[in-house]
């Protein structure tokens, strides 16, 4: 993994919280890493002798989830120069919405956006948001055959090569699978805003703990995960707090 291990000075503030940072960060990790409900996280923590209510876990995830995800993203290298874009429908409170996703050639999630439509306006908005959030311009953009991509591409990034072919876009399509798992576990999302907030944090945290294990030996996988947990402790502030104690 290419991230550095320097201590992140921008770790969140835990002022006013009576639980130690180790407990808070562990609960947030459990919720975003595994398909668990808040009540199930509460039960797992009780099994470890920590009494915390599911409502408290909910507040921690809402307050710290995005901050942790942002910290992890700051540790990543610049995105690759080949971006894969895809959109899938999600049912939110009984209504059809569309989840737009972009990943690079390494499978790193660049951004996600929940929108009402999958037309040119929506594609254009997603392209512009991608360029702004990544601060980079790709060499190639790969999409499926949705015509809206072509129109938005010509307007927003005409100098970038655009490849439109369904079979070339498996990387983006595969990236939707963890989201589908969580969607089923949560029995759907209740609002577009809630879905966007959850998925923005989820897409920053969950992939951090999902290296491409099938390409690694068991020894290399354990070494890689040790590094990733060390980065998590630094991003969440566990390392700094432990040093102060």
C-alpha cells in the first residue's frame, strides 16, 4: 500500500465524549466495514464488556464516519489516469433513484453521487463534481453505452478519450456489489440525503479494509492489513491519544 504512516494532525476532536476514542473508532469501523445494524454493533460491544446504546453508535457514525473517510482519502495517492464510471438504480423510500460511481483502474472509489435521473444533466453534474473533488483529469474515461455520458463528456472534458463499451466497464460495476450488500442489510435507504451521507462515508472506509486479497499470499495479506489498521488508528486519532496517555 502506498499511503504514508505519518500522524494525521487533522484527526477529529472528541471533546465532550465520555467514551475513549478506541471505543468510538471501533464502533464506527464495525458499522461501516461489516453489514451490521446499530443494534448488532451494540450487541458485539456488550460481548466485549462495553455498554453503549445503539443510538449512541448511530450518533458516532453520523458525526465521525465522514471525517474518518476524508482522513483515509487524504492518505491515498493521486488517482489513476483511467476512470470507470457507472450508474445503478436504488430504491429510496419506494422511489427509483440513481447511484453514480467512479473508480480508477486500481478499483479505488473516486466519488459517488445519488441523483434523481440518469440523463445528460446528471452525467454533466457528476463529471464536474469528479474533476473538482479529485483535482485531476483522466487520460481515459470508460462508461457503458448510456448516451448521456457521451453528451456530458463532449461538454465537460472533450480532450479526454472516451471509451463506451459495456464489457470494458466491469470494474465500476463490480464496485457496486458492497453497496448492494449494505442496501439489503439496511432494508433500503429512507431518504436520498441519508443514502448520500451513508454511502459517501462507506465508500471511503469499507474499501480501505478490502485489499485485493485474491492477488496476495496469506502472509502479504496480513502484512497489508496491519498497515491499513495502523493508518486507521492514525486517522481516527487512536495513536495520538495513546501517546498522550
